[in-house]
């Protein structure tokens, strides 16, 4: 029940947490990690988050999260997310987050060229809605 409200409906802000978890796992699957990036002197900070709720998930629903890296720029990246009920494929949420590369002091910086190249190789458009 930690992710739901009293009525058993997933609390709206938890979808953004799930976006972060899915994005982090996507980066890990490409062979990188946030921790390694921080050790290299940069991190990604969310600069914009958009979310559209189509249907509520409820307690004990299994939710599938598909994550797509849709844009890579010199200083930023954008991910899009599609959350569906695992059993039926019914659309729950569509979301997007834009992240900016920052130095340890919080100032925006360019993404390292090698990271940008790898990320560009992962770009993918989400399916048409």
C-alpha cells in the first residue's frame, strides 16, 4: 500500500518516481550508470517533467513501463515513457522528462562526447498513440 492512497489508487506523483527508476535502468542496460557519470564529473538533473494520466493504476496492478530516449542535444536529453497494465496493455500514463547535464557545482555543462555518442545510438521513437 505504500504507493497508493486510501482508495487503493496509485498516488499521482509515484508515476514520476517510476519514470526515474525506469530511466536509470535503461541507462544501466546500455552499460552506463548514474554513479559512473557522477564519478566522471557530471550528472543529469530533471529540468522539465510532463505527465498525462489516462487511467489509474490500482493496488496490486502490474504496470509495464516502456522507456524511450527521444532526443539528445549537447547539454540535454529527453526520455518518453508509456505505462500500461501488464495484463491487458491498457494505457495508464504517458510522460516525458527532459534532463540537463550539470557539473558538481550545479552549473549546466555539455554532455561528454563519448556519452552523447552512446546516447544517440539509443534514440528511439515511442509507438504512435
